[in-house]
């Protein structure tokens, strides 16, 4: 059965439309063409199930879904699949480095959400430190697992840097921009640039949202997760 | 680095106990400014100690003396290389320092601060040099240090280190059968001698943070210009190995570091199992300055070698151009000459020991802990 999907985004709408065009049984329509669901920067429209990009859903809303794009990045999906398959064993440590240039959010809330989601517990110990534009968030979990996350908004203008390492009792997974860079020689020291896959999270995120709409799943879990992560960041860095 | 004076007669070095993997005395022996002349240890040491000491002495064709004081008196030593159990490092080193001998000692310096303090007092009273073994001369670490010194990223604001050894340490966690006794720490370490993973040998169980933490913390110390960690918050766990769980020590630890000069830092360290990485483990430094940042892989440069029939646990990437051991020995010679400070001296290693102990206390208490440093 075809699902009619509309967009109302402030940024990157063309990328979202392109991602939706690659999904089977989806028709991208305008907001006034009787859509079944909406992807929007803020608010719903006519009670449509809505995936909110970059905004926090209203508490208790039955149609606003939290977008958690980091969970759908290709490297995270591969690691989650390995974890779910039992290959890595029990999670022991999640290490994240997330750096961005000034003015670009390094994603503290998304990173903490990812830590809670991958480790599968709520922390019993938290600690945070900050110096200028550098933050560290440290979490301890009931099972003994731990997460150590660092953030900066002090990179020079240009690309950010992301690194994720998940260490389990049977193995470890590494997803690091450092490994994924190719070299480009244009004089002097070469530039190091990864292939562009920054939008590769969009299609699986939209697919998951559309599945939720078709299956009439409640957005409660993702909203709760996002709010918990945000609250945790606020408490730790207060 | 300046070269040492090859025309001078080599320094005569006594090896005081060589019961672990013997990289330290081998590195000293390989340097042209040093000559090993004897191995010595205390007579009352257990039999396995004497066997290992004798084996090393035989390999180098030098005598093994079961009396440290006698060896110091008879062999006209200039220096000693201490490679005993960590819990004996400072005692042996302090006895040598009291006899006016320079000291090169394996890591970690000690499991207790009072041991460090006794050694520092002896070193300073007798005005002799002490180098504590470290990895600060690895090519990638030197590159990071030089880039910082050149001002490439400006003043350092944050430093984060990931330090994972993908090594096993006996049976995995949760494999002890009902009724089996806990794993004896010393027994396990003696078994580990075969594969060189006996860094924690001794009667005192020491976790990965205590055994190996000196390496990344020495990086952080050097790259921050000798800044000291003021306060630490830590979590630890025995997540991988039964021997660590049975002895109440960690094989995985995370530290948040508040460092002098407003620098923030963090460290993840673990002995995470041989299956967790194709090589010795992921070891990286992340440095953020006011003008830029660096991501440094400690392993580089390296060469990849793969072949049919390759043993499962053989590292697929081999480090190359690694002259860390030679450069440490060179640094020690220059320190004895009085022309260069040890790249990690006893006071620096004591600061690191204090940081580690504060981290362990934090992990127990669940609270940040101030590091107990000596007055600057």
C-alpha cells in the first residue's frame, strides 16, 4: 500500500525528498495533496503523524515523532546489528569524540541518547566537566558499563570530526573519521577528506518512521528517550 | 635529540631483578653507552625469581649475584636497571640510589605513593638520575609533541586518550566453574610470562589502570608541558577477564581529568581481549587547541602484512621505525651526563601514580577525587 509523504523543512528538504524517492511504496506529495504523514521542522499539520527534525516533540503527543538521526547512521546501524547479533558480547564501554567548528552543535543530546540506546540502561553515575568550548560527559551504568563522551565547538571552520568505539565483552567496534579519510594532494600537506555519506542516515530514518506510521506505533518511546537524553545533558553540564 | 659521547667508556649497569618481559634491560644492553655487568637480586626471593634472573644472566654471559648489596659493592656500577615486580621497584631503586647509582626503572613506578616518596627522597639526597620507562619517544607521539611545540594548534585546551590493549589475560569472565577456586594472581602472571603479558607480575594484584595507565598518562603529562592532574572522576570494571574479577581489580577504566592550566582531559583504558582488534589495540590521542586539533594514532607508521596460514593472533599491522627503546636509553645516558632531563623522572611518575590512585578511589566512592601531589 502506497504511503503519501509530505515535507515541510527549513533545511535540507531536497536531501530528504531524494532519500524518500528511494523508498518503495512511498509517494512524495505536497502538504495540500492529502498526505498520510509529514516530515517537518516544527509542529504537525492536521494531526498527521509527523517526524520532527531538530525539534523536541510535545510531551504526550500521539503524532509527533522524535527524529534521532544518529541512530540511523550507517556505521551506527552496523554496530547495532553486531551488538544485537551477540557478536560483541555485553557492552562495557562506549567512547565518543564529537567535534565541530564554532556555531555548529556537536550533538551532545544525540550522543547521550546513543550511549543510553546502545548500552541499554540508564546511568547510575554521572559526571561532567567543561573548559571553554570543551565538554566531557562521563556515565556509569548499573551493569558496570561506562560511557565517556567529549565534545568541542572549537575546531577551525570546516569539517567536524566524529569517532565512536564500542567495546564489548567479546569484541569491539570502531567507527572513526580518522580511518575513513582519503588523501587529496593539491600542494603542501595533503587534505584528508571522507567520502560524503553525511545524508546516508536519512533513508533508514524515514523508513523507520514510515513503518511506525503503517504499524500505528506510538511515538512515546522515542520522545521519552530524547527528553531523557536532553535532561541528562542539562543535569551533567549544569 | 643530541647524541651521547661515544668516546666515553660505557656506563656499567647492574640489572636488579629481571622477572618480567625483559625489554628494559635489553634496551639498555643494546645501547652503546651502556654495558650490563651483572644481574642481582635478594637471596630470599622465591625460586621462580632466581630462575628468571639466572636465565637472563646466562643469555648475556654475566654473573647472577643473589645479594644486591654485594653486587653494588663488587661490580663498580654506575647505574642499575630495575625490572622486578612493580611492588619492589622503589625499594630496589632506592637502595641503588643510596649507593650513588643512577636508576632506570620499569613502569609502573609503584603501586603505593609512600614507595614513590621514599625513592624520590633517596634520589634527591644522593643526586642521582632516574628514568621511568615509558613510550613517549614513539614516532607518532614525537610528531604530536613537535606539532604542539610549533604552535600548530595553539594553546592546548583539551586532551583525550584511548588506550586499549587487545590482549587476553587468561580465562574470559564468567568461565569459572562452580566450586573452582578464584584465580591466583601471581600464578596467573607467572603463566603469562610465556606470551609477555605479565606486566602485573607480583603478589599484589594490579588492574590495567595501575599496570598500563602510566603510558597514556605520561603522554598527557608530556603534551601538557608537565601539567598535573588536579582532580579525577573514574569508573572501573572487570569486564573481560576472570583473573581480574577474582582479584577485585579492573581490566577497563574511564577517567575524566581536570588538569592544571584549565585543560580538560579524559582517558579510556582497557585490556579488552585479543579478539577486539587485529593488532595490539586502538591507541589514539585527541588534542584540541585554541587554533586547531590533532588526531594521532600511536601505532603509525606501520606496515600491513597478511599471508595464508597467518596465526590468528599475529598482529596484521607491524609498527615500524619505532626507536622508543633506543631513545629512552639515549635519554638516560644524557641524563647521567647531566645534559638532558629524563623524559619521565621519578617525580613525574609519582604524579601519575597519584592520579591512578585517585582514580581508583573515585571509582570506589563514586565521587571526583583530588590528586595528592607533592608540593611543586
